[in-house]
């Protein structure tokens, strides 16, 4: 296995594609790889489903009534006359203070979720013990640690809220982060499974490319944020009689813009970059009505923004992503073999030495029968491993013990 790791680290795909190497990897996958990967995937699916159930149920029974009650109480305190003969607020009151909706009391699910967190904690400790300092070099490990912390914080705050009969400010914020990381983390566990693994690899490669160009993206965003925050700080009511004839009833809030503060301006620039321009309301109508203090310079910088951000930068990112995906698709079979090498290496680090020796003894020798029909178990294992990706070379069939016995009986009858 050490030699195959060296091949994978050096990118020697032609050596990994040798029939002996592919047969060796396939045998490891059939022996323990698909069972361990399947168990990890199923356990994480159960954890995500349980966390989603707890979150969605608590949002329905606890958070939504709390938010409606908070809104109704604020209106009642600051503007009580609004509530008089107002059917909409009467309906809001019914939904906010309807005590027929029970609060979340599924303590069994919370206890199972707590046990799952304990399992995650010990799993991370086992990985840290097996990988050493290399554990801190993989950014996905930080994401799993953050998942553990946010989910643990959510469970603790939820118990506190249930005991104090209130809703804390951090409970559902932690829950929202935890449920996102839990679903996002599932992409990581798709890697061992053929085509799904290639798609997962494509996604993370594109994500890595986005991070690499993020500094360049940040420079352009900061430049346009500062410029638009200056030029579009506020619209003005123009010095034109025709304007006031067209608009006899003026609204003082109509001169406000989304670039009043730097943070709002940065968010607006990001939305405009991905296509949410709203040019008519934010630029063309104010320019036609004379509501821009610096119309010429605003027009020039808006045109520059349209050329650089939505067109040039988006096409740059799209081209980089397409290039990465094309390279991955062209080398899908080699990448699958490399991922299998790293998968088996990581699994073998977690096995006890006695169990690992037993697996090595089972895979010490086996025969290949190219013309023999494989068993259903082998067919399922190959389908999960390859996902329809063709091998770079034909490796033959790895037969099961019962298949070898059938072959031996057939040969004896022929003799």
C-alpha cells in the first residue's frame, strides 16, 4: 500500500492503472472499503436527518411563535393605534399566541443527537491520533470541528431555553450554521463512490479556484464599493420645476440608496456582480430625472462596472471552473484510482493491527478469471467503486471464494 501511495502522490497514473494495482485496490474495496464507506455515509445521513428533524420541528413549534409574538408586542408598544380594527394584526395575534401548538418536547431525539456528537468527538480524536500534525493541514477537518462545536452549542442552548422557557439569542443561529455544515459535510463522504466522488472532487476543485482568485475579486469589489458609496451616497431632489409637476406628492425616503453605508454598498456590489443590477430603478430613472449629483462621472463608472464585474470577472471565473472540470473529466479514471488509494490508507490507519493483519492475509493472493461471470456482490461493489467510469486498462474479474470453488468443480468435471 505504501508503494501505491507514492504512485498517487507523484501522479503516476499509468502505474496505478496497471492490472495488478487495480485488482489490488478492487480487492481491498470488496473486502472492507465499501462497507466502511457505506457505514460512514449512512451514519452521517442519519445524523443529518436527525438534526434536520430537530431543527425544523423546533422552528415550527418554538421559533415561529416567538418571532410573531415579538413583532406583535413591538407594534403594541410603539404604535398601539395600528392594532385597532386591523384584521391583519388580529390574524397575527391568533398565530402568535395560539397555545394549541405544542412546544418541541422530543427529548429522545435530542439525546440521540447528543450521543451522535459524542461519537463525532471520539472519531475526530481517533483521526488526530492516527494522522498527527497532518490533521491540521486539511481544511475539511476544521469544518468538521466547527460542525461539532456549533451543533453542541445548539443542543446546550436548546436545553437551556427549554429549562428557562425562553429562546436565547444564539440558539437558532448556532443551529442554522450547524445544519448547513452538516449537509455540506456530506459532499466529503461522497468521494469514495465512483461518479459521485468525481462530482464532489469537481466541486471542491472549483471552490479552491474561487478561493485562489478571491483576493483579486476583493480588490475590484473594494474599488467599486468605495466609488459607488461616494457617487451614489444619496439621490437629490433636482432644481427643476418640471420634476415637481410630474411628482406632486414627494416621498422623502425616495432619495435613499443602497450605498448609504460601506457594508450595504459592498453587499449591493456583490449582488450586482452576479446579475442583480436593477439598472432602471438604481441608475437610469435617477439619471433621467436629474436626481444624481454627479451624473457624468456616475455614468462612466457604472459603464466600467458593467464591463469589468458582471461580464469580464464572471466569465473569468466561469472559464476557470470549466477548465478545472474538463481536466477532471479527462482524467476521471486516474483520479478515481488515486482517491481509492487515499481512502484505503485513511481507513487502514483506523483499524487495529490485528484486524489489519487479517485483511492483509485475506488479500495476500487471489486469482483473476477474465471470462467468468461475477457474483452480484462483486457487481455491486464494482458499480459503487467505478460509477460507470471505465478503467484505463482492462483488469479482468476478481472472483469470490465461492466462484473459485465453482470453477474448480467445473475443471474437475472436465478432467
